[in-house]
C-alpha cells in the first residue's frame, strides 16, 4: 500500500498518566511508586516544563532503580508512550521509559524499545509509538528507569501514555498484491481494497457516512467508480473491475469518505496497468499467486544470513556447493562502492543471489544513504531484493513509510523484504514492504512458534502478501542464554511447518553462528540435507494448482499438514509438532481418486499401503513425512 496523498479526520488524544510532570506531591510525586525510592526524588531546580521533574541517581551499577505508575489501558488497543529525559554522566545501558503488562496468569511482557539516553545529554523526548496492548492483558504499568548496569543521574519530565486515535478510515490494498501493478491476465476484480472504519472514536455513526472509490487516469477522468451508501459495517471490501479496453498506463485509485457531503478522509494510491511488454521488462516482481518471479521464472529463495568480509570468498565457495542460493549479508555496507561491486560480482560468478541489507545497527538508513545504495547497485544481477526492516518497531513507522516510498521510486525491479517478530508490529507495518517476514526462534521451546508467527504474517498481509520466513539453525547460547542448538529433527520440523503455513522463501538464521560452533561440520551437513529436500520440492512449492486441506482428514490434532499438487501428483507434508512419538496416525482421503499406494519421499523409497485412499503411519519426535501419490493411481 503506497499512499500518494491523504487526509484524515482525527481528534487530540488524552494523556492517561496521573501527575505526568511531577508537579504534585511533597518530596515524592503523587501517583508514582518506586523500586529503591531512596535513589529518586522530585527536583525543583531542573525541569523540562512546569517547576519540577523526577530525579534518579545511581552510584552502584548493581542497583536497578525504576519508578512506575499503573495506567488505564484497553486490551487490544494501541498507545504512544514517551517522556522527556535529561542525563548527567549516565553510563550505558542508560535511562529509558518502557511499559509492561499483566493478565490473569501474571506478567505477559512489555515494550522496551524506546531509545536509551546515556552520557550527559540535554532534554530530549524519547518513546515508542503504537504499542499494542495484548488482548489477554488486564493491567499495564509505565516505568521510568535507569537500567541495571547503569550509573549516573537522569531526570524525567512530561511523561505521556496516549491512546492512539485511529484514523476514521484505514484502507489496505489487497489486489493488486504487488505495488499497485495490474498484471496481464489478472483475475477480476483487479482492484480489491479492505476498508476499516473507526467512526465511534471520532463521534460519528455509520449511518451518516458514505464512500466513493474511483480509478482515474492522469487527467482525472473516471475509469470506474463504486459508491457505497448506506454503510452498514465497520469492515468491508471494495472491489473495482477495470474495463477490458482500458489501455496500459498509470492511474490512481482514490477513496473518499463523506459525511453529509463533507469530505472526512481521502486516500490515493498509484495503480499501474502493465502490458506484456512491461512485464517482460521487469527483472523481478511478485505475481498474483504471491510467487517471486526472477528473470521471468518463479523462484523460491533458499538462503542464509551471513556476516562476510567482502574480500573473503571462502564462505562463498562452501555455500555454492550446497542447495542454498541466496545470502543476506549483514556486512554488505562495510566496504567502498568498488568493494561492494566486486563482492556482488563474486556472488554472480557463483550463481548466488543477494538480499541487500538497507538497515543500520541502531536504526534505519536515512533517505540519502538509501538513495545512494539503491541508485548505485540496483542494476546488479546478483541482487534480488532489498532488506529494509530488521525487527524495527512502530516507532520507526514514519521513516519506514518514507524509505519504502523512496525505494519504489528509485527501483521498479526489486521488491522490499521486511522481517518482524511481533504481531501488532507486523500488522502496523505491512504496507511498508512487498514481502513480509517473521523470525521465530523457538528452540529449546515449542516449535509451534513457527506456525504461529507464520499465521501472524498471513493476518498482517490479509493473505495477499508473500512470506519469506527465517527458520532457526543457531544456538541461543551464542547470545548468552541458557539453551542448546536445535536438533536435525527440530530444524526439519520447523522448515516444514514454515512451508505448511505459507512460506514462499526460507532464509535461515544463521550461517555465521554455526560457522563458529565446534560441531559446525556435523550441523552444516544436517542443514544442507534439509535444504536439499526443499530444493527438490521447489516445483511443488511454486505450483499454482489449488488444493483443499479438507480433502484430507487426520485423526491426530498434533499433526500439522498441508496438501499440495504439482502436475498429476499430490503431495502431503505432515509434521509431528510434539517431541513425543506418535503412533497409529491415520489419514483419510476424501479425493475422488483413491490411491492404493502412498510413496514417502526422502525415506529410502518407503511405501505405504492405502485402503480406499486411506493410510496409517507413525511419527517420531518432531517427525516429518512427505507423502505423494499420483492422481490417477
């Protein structure tokens, strides 16, 4: 969803914090409580506004000092949090505002991504926008803190917790599913838009609203228009059929919301109708089946996160002799333009592809840096995509929107990939990427986090955006946690769970972690074996033939499965999502043709007898079976 222009009807939010400027109270500010309050007090000499602030002083880095206040929030809603912070000799990690929440079963987590203020700094505002409170939360506390490990002094003032007033109208472009490009042969209706209305937050009622959706050409002439009145639901889809005789070219979709003839909100999006010649000129794009098309052919990226010095080709030689063909190199920006070009040439000579990293360690690239990178390298054949968001939260939304818009303007050929691990952030940022990504790293916990997060991405894209998922192959011990590396069975199960839940690409995290492990050679062979299976199955995974999971019934709810078809062959991917052995798992086949024999891939040509198409099998801990049979068998 790429917004050309827009206007929205909005109201000023209310601050939910009691005594946000610490003006009330003698000695200790009213409405606040503190952990180690002897280190905290009101200060009437230094303040951002009014006549007081909260001062926190710490001399022992082992002390964890924080001040908190319970705030009234609504589960499922989004809030902005922030505070003005001044510091003096504050050592890292520093001073910060955060918010945490709890439910009936206790603590549920929080949001700790606000910028940390360190050293000696004058007053600055820091916070996080659009923090979504979980639906199961019943309470929330906003905290001001000098994080454990810090020493020094911090002052806090003018704290806010404000409920996000959602726009009265929130459109999301479902179709076209890629950058507003209507491809030749696109299914009708070519334009489909999800509309969410929030009239109650603005003192409005649905019965007073009406809407117009129109596709217009460059001169403003209407090609097709849909009028909605009365509006009876807060959520609905608007569909527009583009007349068959509409010539290829640039258009724009305008969605207007009115009350009694007065315009309340307007959003406008570019729509481009492509000719076959236009499509042939694209290096890559996303087709209507959410497949990545590279050089005119469907492509399933099978990749690795790496950290490689641009002059070091030893890892490239190791990787090119594996099923992997795509890299995401965190180190791509470490060299000069000439060194980056040479590295890209080295990739190209080995038939390896690159997802180009456009993120800084502590934030996002600015517009100028992004422009320079995209303009300089967009025509190199080794590049297949831009990686613009590596788990950045909604506090970066404005920057992400601007960067995404700039990349689209500069490069028509390469889609933008974005990865996140929080559902509400995925939903809030879905319009800033062409391909969505999630990075579930569950081991040593339940592997079902993979299927859960893949489903989050599906929800964020409403089923109209592709997913490139990031499976775990690393050991959390590499990052200081008490953990262990995933086993071969766990890595294989996570891989197939990703496939079952819609992944159209897999970029494993991370090669650079396992490379440093003592058991690298053993684990690398296991990972290559798993990747080899996916490489073998690529035609199936890219097939556009429709299947219905309801055609297969399984008697065990712990078996996660997906039915696919390529040519005349059906494939059933079945995963035991539990660490316990499961025996006697039966599959009932409801298809018209009933096979008498079921083959099992990657298991030494094992076969199962089927009775009227039905068969039974056993699964080891996290076991995976890939069944197949011909339609005519």
